[in-house]
C-alpha cells in the first residue's frame, strides 16, 4: 500500500488532506514543518510527499532541497508543493528546489486524485 507524507503547519489543512488521502485507502503520516519532514523521510519510506511551502522552522523549499540531498531512493520521492499562492508565484523556486508538481489550496478530491494517479499511486 502506498504511503503519503503530509507536511503542513496548519491542523485544519492536515485534517483535510488526511481525509482525502484516506478516502483512497492510502496510508499517511503527517508532520508540521520541513525539519520534521526531512526527519520522517530519513526514518521511514514514503511514495509521495505533499509539502506546504510556508511553514515555521523550515519551509517547504528548504526541506525539499535537503530531501534531494539524501541517498537514493529517498532523494527520488516525488514532492508536490501545496500552497494558497498561485503557481506563477512559486514556479521557478518550485522547480529549482526539486519539487515535481504543484497543487493550489483549497484542496479538492478531484485535484488530489489526479495528482495521485499521475504519480502511479492509484
């Protein structure tokens, strides 16, 4: 079964993503900032990461850059940026730090489903 890492500092966003991910029968783990995400990736195996961008301690860009420095296969996990900002706002930085894709908030079941299908998890 595929496992998703959810990274967001807002509990409401985490709750919604957990509900959407579990609706597809996938496992998940949730953490609250980029440093916790890096630690989780080192300690566990994930098939995809849904990473908020603006978080305390370590933002999503910094966490993605650190994950891309890990040994294989961990450095190759798809990282999907999630943000309330438009894609244009972050487009260059998302690509530069190794994120693979972008989902804008608010989340919806079809958006999440499309992304999970795109990366072979559904």
